[in-house]
């Protein structure tokens, strides 16, 4: 009887073998697809990290340019403010001189 008990499992194993082969093939295909997807994702991540690094370098350069330009514009603005103060003082001096001359003219006109 032990030989009969061993026979049915063999028959059962033989009927499952094609199912296992099909499942094995399906799993291998799925694994290959996942590896390909994973590889594509890794390549995409590497590309994006490279782009981020490049943009970061460009951004740092732009920030330096902006800081330099701002400093130059602030210096120029200070120069223009100083010039404005200088010329406003000149205008006031000339207005005072004009008032003095007008008083002198009126005084001279009264004399004649």
C-alpha cells in the first residue's frame, strides 16, 4: 500500500507542474519588468539630482550677481543722494544771494 499512496501525489504533482511553470514564468516576467522600472526610476532620480545640482550652482551664481548688483546700485544711489544734497545747498545759496541782490537793487532804486 505504501506504493499506492505514493502514486497519487506524483499524479497530483504532474498536474501542478504546468501551473507552477506558468506561475514561475509570470513571476520572472514581472520581476524583469520591476527591475526595468526600478532601473528607469534610478536613472530618472540620477538625472533629476544632476539637474538639481546644476540649478543650485546656477542659483548661487545668480544670487552672487544680485548681491553685487545691489551693492553697486546702493553705492550709486548714495552718490546721487550726496550730489542732490550738494546741489540743493547750491540752490539755497543762490536763492539767498538773489534775495540779497534784490534788496540791494531796491535800496539803490530808492536812492535814485
